[in-house]
């Protein structure tokens, strides 16, 4: 098949675009409002932007009321946020925190999650998550969009601190991904999880740094 988004009728019951870009890590982002109210929400369009120094980014559409997400508002106001790894064991809490609650709602409490204070800020983290990134806000790129969600905010942050639970580091000093079982978004209402991994090394001439052994950032 062939179609042009927003121009042609693809002829399918659902738009297949997001089902083609898979799997997508979950950007489970926690913030604190200027009034000290915790916020937690999952974003299915999240990734790292680069690694030396490390940056991450996620995109947040507006609400159906054409308002910016509390996550974005909080990050721009406070300058910090935390990414919490979403796992299969935490899937129900991830889903519960996606509810569009009224402003001022503590999604941690709504999802039945225990908090853990970040080290570099007062931002709450998901205590049960095996990995957390403490991030410093860098910038927001706003892309135009169509109703009802309207424009989308792409938020970029520099990772300033990383928390990893000792029990998910294997005997080789690597993250035991099959044990963690992180979840990722596919299309529609579908998710997936990583239960097995395989190794494939690039040509030796381009390998340096790609495996994770990078020098300390000079910035």
C-alpha cells in the first residue's frame, strides 16, 4: 500500500503510522509544580538524543482542551524533571498515570506509587522503578499540529544524574535487560516488553564509543 498522511485515505480502520515506528520506549516523566504538587505521566514518544553528554527528549501533545500538558508547564517553570523506566511489573501504574486528571492531582497517589526524592532536586521519582534519570531542562521545540491535540512540545533535557538499582546489574557490569523487562509502546493500544536480547558488533573501525565506553563530557 501507499498513502500520503493527511492527504490520502489509507483505507485501514486505524492510522498505521505509529505502528510502523516501533517499539518506542516509554517516557515516564515525573515533575514538581511551582506549588510543590507532584506530577507523573507517560509519553510514548521518548528517546535519548545523544550520549556524550547524555540528552533525552520526549514529545507532549496538547490536551483535548487545547492546553499544554502539566508536565511541560512544570519543567519549563522549575528547570528539572526525572525519567523513570517503565517495566512490565509497573505496567498497571504506568497506565493509571496516563489518566487526564485535573491540574493539581498527585498522579503518584492516584496510581498507588511510592515516591523517592531525587538527589539533585526535590523532584519525586518512582521508587519501584529500577532506573531513573535526573534531567536539567534544555529547551522546548514546538511543532504545529491539527485539532484537537494541536501543537506538540518536544522537550529536551540533559541527564545530570543516573540511578540504577544494584539488583538489575549483572555479573558483567551490564544492565540485565531481560530481568528488568522494560515495556515499550507499539501502535493502537498495543505494548511490548523485552524478554531477550542479542549482540551484534559493528565493524571495529567505528566501534569506539558506541558500546557505552565514552570519555567524560568536557562541557
